[in-house]
């Protein structure tokens, strides 16, 4: 995986056009939902989805729902998708949980079938480490790598404008580490667990490799065990 960018711009407070762009560490749940929907459409057959275009709107609606995701919704229909978990970190076949996923101070809400991390808090309660259900920890700087890039905008005469400099902070996951989510779908939905595929995600459409593994939905049990381990440890705030 290359560097990635999930986030919004942060302009200067003095109203100049110079600003700082910083990625979130993890994608928002709306991005995750889009990936899951795309996965199901890709495997639904050419009658429903072909050449990245929906062919049968009614069948697509039955499969993945119709409305775009909004965190303000009190309910959200996802067709044959039964549930989607928050994102966690996968390393050496272990689940490592982000602090907001299990921390009692975290802002977690359920929107219909979806468990959502409130990104308005932007990891203010994030600790300096991730923790697995077995109590193993990973320091954040061993998982997320910062990558800074300076840029500037030029005017119509190709001259650099002094008020239009900006810096971008990207992230990259260290080798062998990946994002994970747990989803449940109706029994009649078949998901290919043999082949992987690539999807363009986030700012600048960076390629992510997507793999599916069939198994039991033990997200809540894993998170509960991690929370018990977390309470027995002390970490400094970031």
C-alpha cells in the first residue's frame, strides 16, 4: 500500500489561502460502506453491475440499499448487508483495536446496521497504542507512518502565489499491517473469498488491496476482550 489521504482541509485562521491538509488515520465509515457496496456489486453479475455501472437499479437497491450514508440518519437501509463494524487493525492474524472502538469515553453510535466512530473528535481520546483481544499492544508510530509533502498553487502566468502554499500530511501503514472490518450479509449473498481485488479509495484515488475471509462475526467479543485488557493498562494521551 502507498500513502493515503482521508480527511478535510484545515485553512489558516488569518483568512489567507495557505492551508494545511491532514489525513485521518482511518477512513470514515461512509468510505467503508462504499467499499462494501462496491464489493457486493462487483460480484453480483453483469445483469446488475457491469463496467463499473449499475445495470439494474431495482436489483442493486435490493442488494446494497439506495440512499447515500449520512451519520445524522436515525436508520439506514443497506439491502442485504446485515451489519458493518468499525474499522480495526490486522497484524499477524490478530485484531488490534483503535481506542475509540473500545474506550468508554469514545463517541460511538449505531445508525441502523452500522457502528460508527464519531470523527468529529478526531482521535482526541486516542491513546498511544492499539491493543488486541489478547492484550498485545502496538504503538501508533509502529502502525501509521507520517509522510509530509509541500505544495503551492500557481496563477495563470505560471507564477507561484505567495498566499497559496500548502502542506499535506499523508499516512501509510507499515508492511504487514492492514485495515479490517467485519460485515454480515444475508445467506443468499455469495462473496468471493478466493480472489483479491483493488479499489481506488480516498483522496487521489490511491489503490487498496481488498481481501475477504469467511468466518464468524466475533467483532463484539474481540472488542470486549480488548477492553478488559485495556483497563488493566495505562497509556499516556497522544
